[in-house]
């Protein structure tokens, strides 16, 4: 137990929790660089969640609905009496940039996918009752893009440049209560100065917003932390720790804390600890070990989750509670054998993902993230790198739920920029604060196994500067979470001598982007190094380097899914996105996805594709940035060639089965054994229309099949709903796939028909997409041209009942599908901070 009086106790908002008071790479001390107006209100004040002994525990109220929005700058729009009657009404999460239009003249440029940018304003009237008048009130933003300023009733609360870091402000002292009282919360977002990013970043209040109401005696935000220091099949020790803050001018007496657990096997009630007194403006940190018999272990196949509840009372009166989901698991990296989870040694088979999700932009419903993560996991992906910034809390909740490991990354640049207006302008002032906030917010997620201090950082050629910065960042990571290692995607380390000047060895796990032989050589140079591929291409040689070297812990592909921005492989308009994924933006797999599944998949699989272009590409520099420019698409998942006359097709087979046999219209074209060097199987096939089928065998028994059919003339549309049932909440979205098909139902792969989607019943289309990086139509409209024969509508239920989706296109037969939506169940967990 630690008891103390907080510095600045005469004004709780001036308290700054533990953080270095200066940074070795700054010319000025930290305290001078953070004026009180931004430093305290912006982040590190810790007089947060509270609930007085006289009142009930904390209340959490969603502020997502009914914001007034203007997509331009407006003078004095923070003023309570500003007239916003002409503004549009929107709900958060909201990304105003994704609506377009895309234009080559937009200053976001190739990096931002040519989407619009500028200043946006949000305003919301918050009603508070008289019962709230003597409490502490906070507003919590999971993410605002970007350079946000926030006001309440005209009082400026603070500014946050980083659009991916969560933050909160205390509103207490600026509020009005009771019938007829108005509290105007105003938010200004500004990404007008461009280019500011190497990929699409979006704009607006794009994550959830909450109001948290507490009392004087409360649990400090993000202070409840759970670790599992001892684990065996028979028992586990769970350590829970939290900090209690007394914001009253009077001492708090007889304060007791209880820690309770709930898990798959039921509840473990907590015991109230001995009463303690907390001085006025003081705090106490309390921890306790809790034994768990026969624990349910969090792993990739059975990601068992628990909840720890910290409760505070004074006497018999409840003061505050804080719930924290967590998992019981043990992991570590070993210099000789790589990564271990719960006593099992395996490779991290990872993929990088940006925060946007195609047609929904960065305002991503949880159901869209779940769709994407499940699609990657089905291919054998077991880890995600959040490139190159912290993800949303919803995303991490899903990784916990689905059994996916996470590298939680902080920065794409430090003090040296990659664009004129990117985060390097703010790094010196904000980096430690943003790192601390993110670690404290995310550290209870069992999915997270690594913190990443940066990606391809351009400071590293300045060795002294880079070493000082990394030392400071690692210190913040470790102080706020001693349980996880820190890595970084090193940038051409041989050129900047990172393996010789000490920089690499500041990392707990040495990460390098690409150049697999360099990091293997660095391990040979110093065998105590724990090594990881933090960004890697889809090429076979990179996989072999991982597969055949035990110290090499894993790799993260660039990328798991196509993304908007960083437009084009070779660059630029008219393309608005990047096609480097295993999956396109709609989640549809490419041939490279099936090749990857043959290497990484855990169940028998086999797939075939037509190859019509060279198999290799010239690699001038496999190091910095993305992989070298690829050839135009060369692999096709169809049996409908552009020129169907007499010719010979090269057919590739991808499988993890022992053997595979190819059939053309029922006739065997030969059986081949799996290649030990992971190269694909290959057949030369005289083309004939009809059916091309492959069968994978294990032990002589057919266990997997794939079939390609020749398509005829397009005559109709075909609709497929990803699920038949959904719920009317943030996770209840369904992908509706529309295919242009022939009479037999075979998709026509070169069809580009304009498809119109219509909805009847309690549902709405969130976005449409086709995966095409050259389609400039708005994702928000109900119409989309098919690309490679397909288009997708993302459907959200707005209430319970039957929802019918109709797809139509001139000259084609219409298609319909119906899904059932149920009312959402009460959430098992409500996040406060």
C-alpha cells in the first residue's frame, strides 16, 4: 500500500502522475513545455473517476448520439449561444472525410488517398440533473482525428494533436444542472495542413464518446491493473492493483477496497480489506493477490476472459467501482527458440492493419473489425500489428475475444518527419504523454504481447539523439507496464549501424522491417538478442527465413488487408488505395491469401489459381518502405480467361495437404506431392471451358477441395448474406455480397455493372464497396460498380425485425436476401475510461 498527498493538492487538476519531468532529447524541461491549460486538462490530471460515499457508484452515459456537425471552420463556434441550427445532425463514431469526394487536387495527396481534409466542428447539448450537481463529471474521447480542441460552455479544456490516442477532460466547475439547463460541448478537429500522413487518416470524432459521473472518492482513471504472475493448470495467482483518490477537502475515513473476479467457471467474491483513511487531496494504491483454482487459460483457440471488479466504500456506502476485463496467460520471447505462449512454442504469423476499414473509413463499427479479423484468422494469421498507431479499445476487445495476439504500436515518426505536417511537429511535447496514456489504457488486454516504439524511424541515423529518445520511451513503457517487452520496426539498421551503436539493444525484442537475412545475422552476431520481423513481404523466401530459423519469433505481413491511401503500388492517381493485402478492402481473399493459408493454416486446405504473368519480380531494395513495385495482377481465381480460344493455362495449387490432384471436367490431370520448399504446385492445362477442380489428400483420403467454373453471359445478380441473424448494436453489421452471375449462378469475373442496393425493414446501409482502388464514387451512396464481378453492401440493423436487402442492375435479374435482427442484450462490460 502507498499513501500520500498529491502534489498540487490545493487544485486537484494540477496533479501530474508519475512521468519524467524532463526528456533528455529536449532543450527545455517538460514542465515548461506543457502549459497548465493543455498539459493538465489534456491528459495527466488524475483527479478523474469518482463517486462520493453519499452517492451511488460511477455512472457512464454514452454521448455518441445527436451531434451537430459542420464540415468547415466557424468563428466562435465554441460559444454556448452560437447558432448551429443549420448544421447537420450526426452520430459518433463519425468520419466526415470518407464521404468524399476524392479529387486529385485535394492536398491529402497520394498518401491520404486524395480524400478531402480541413476543419470540422461538432457541438452537443448535454443535460445534467440536480443530482449531478455535487459530483465530478468527465468527458472521455476514444479518438478524435485530429488536432482537436474541446470546450464546455465556452471554457477551453485542452488540445490533443494525436488523433489515435484516447483522452479525457474534467468538466466539473463549468456545468449547469437541472431542468432547462444547457451544457454545450464543442469540439474542433483540424487536419487542414497537408500532407500529414502516409495513409488515409480520416477526420472527425471517429470513436466513441462517454460521460462519466463520479464523486470525490474514486478510482483513478486507468489505474486498475491486473497481472498473472503465477500460472499452472491447477491454480493461478491474479494480482489486482488500483489507486483510490480523495478529491475532497476533508479526509476520507474507513475506506475499504474489494477485488472480485468473474470468469468462465463463475464468480470469486472479494473480501473487503481493512479500513483505511485517505487525507484530503490524497491517494492510496492498494494491491491484492487472488488465488484462482483450475484457471481457464487465455490462448489462441480458447481465449477465456475474466473480469476484475475493484469496489470502494466508506462504511456501508458504495463510493466507486471499476471493471477490467483480463485473461490468464503466460508468454515470453526466448533468444534461442522464439515465442512461447502458455508453454507452447510457435511462430507469430502476423499481419499489419491500419485503423481504417475501407468504405466506413475510420469510424469502424465493431462488427466490421470482427469481420476482418475473422477473415485473417481463417487464413492462419495469429497476430496483428496495429500499424502505425494505437488502435481503438473496440479493436483490442475483439482481439481478446477472438484469440489474436497484438503488437500495439505508437508512432510512425519521432522528431524527423515523413510528411511536412505529420506527428514529428508534436513529438517532443506530446510523445511521453501519449505513450503513457496508451499503455495505461491498453495494458489489461491479454491479446497484447508487445509495445512498439515506432516504425521505420528516421531519427536513427542520428545515433545519440535516437538512443536518448528510445531510452525515454522504453522507460515510460516499462514504468507503466513492466509485464510486456518493447520492440520497434528498425529502419535499415545496417545503414544506420543500429546493431553496433547500442540502439537495437535498448529493445527487449529486436524488430526489423524486411531484410530478413540482416536480422538473422544480427542474432548470429549477438545470440542473446530476441528477434522479430516487424514488417515483411508476402514472398516465399521471407516465410522460409521464418520457418527454418528457431530464434526468429515471427513476422508481420505488409499488409493483412488493402487500405485507403498510400495510393497505388507505383504511385498515384487515379488510384486511391493500396493493394498490398492478403484480402481486398471487402475481405475477399486474393490468390496470395490462399498461398499464405497453405503455409500458415491449421486445417487441411487446397486452392487453385490461373497464373498469366511472370512469377517473379525484380527486387532492387527489399528494405525501406513497402515491398518493391509488383507486376500487374497475375493470379486469377476463375476459369474464365479473357481469350477463351485454344491455349495452355498455367494453374497453381496451394495446399498444406500431402498431395493434390487436378481435374478438368472430371478428368484427372495428375496428382502432385506437397513441395518441401513451399513453392506452389503447378500444372500446364490445355484450356477447355467447364470445371477445373482440385482435391487435397491426407493419408490417401480427400480432405479438401476447390473448384473454378467457366462463366457465361451475365444475366442476374446473386446476393449472399454473411450471417442470417444479427443484433441492433455496434457489432451487428452484416456484409451483403452481390455477384454478377450467369444463368448457372457462376460469377462473371470481368463484370462491372452498376449495382443498386435498397433496404426495407429496420436496417440501413453503412457503406458500399467493391475493393477497386480506381473507383471514385462515394462509399456512402447505395450504388456501386461491380469490380471483378462483385460489390458489397455493409448492413447495420437499426432495430429488431426482418431486414430485406434488394440488389438491382439494368439488364440483370434482381436479387433479394433477408436477415433477422434481434434487440441487443445488455452489455456484459461497459467501459468508462
